[in-house]
C-alpha cells in the first residue's frame, strides 16, 4: 500500500512538472509568435489596435465562448478575418500550449 502511495505521489509530481514545462513552452512560443500583435500581457498595444481594430484583449469576455481547442484551431487556420494562421506553430502540442498560456493572461 505504501509503495502505491509513493508511486502516486511521484506520478502527481511528474504531472505538475510537465504542466509547468508546458506553460513555460507556451509562454516562449507566445513571446516569439504572438506578442507583437497581442501584447506582452494579452492586451494589444494602441498601434496594433489602430492597425487591426477587431484585435481583442485576452480577457474574460474573449474566453467566455472559447475553448483551448477552438483557440488552437484559430492559431492553426486563422479566422477568416484579421487573424491569420501562425505557420511557425506547426504542431497541435505547440498550439495547445499557447492556448493554455494565453488563458493565464486573462486572469
């Protein structure tokens, strides 16, 4: 029984480390590919809002009807408006990491 508890503890610790690493990767990918338009904290700077008037901040209203999967899809394919696909984010894991990271900006 004790061995199972220890193994469970190790598994939970590994999961927390993986989640933390994924968040860090999401931030790195966001900084490299998204920050220019969407801002360092998910609030676009005035010059970008002027250039792209429909550019929304990553706030509660933005996330109200969006899942991580729908955000990852927009990153992959664009949204047929002002948001273009992000070709540098080539894997589902990268797009999902960015989607999870930007959700932290809306808090």
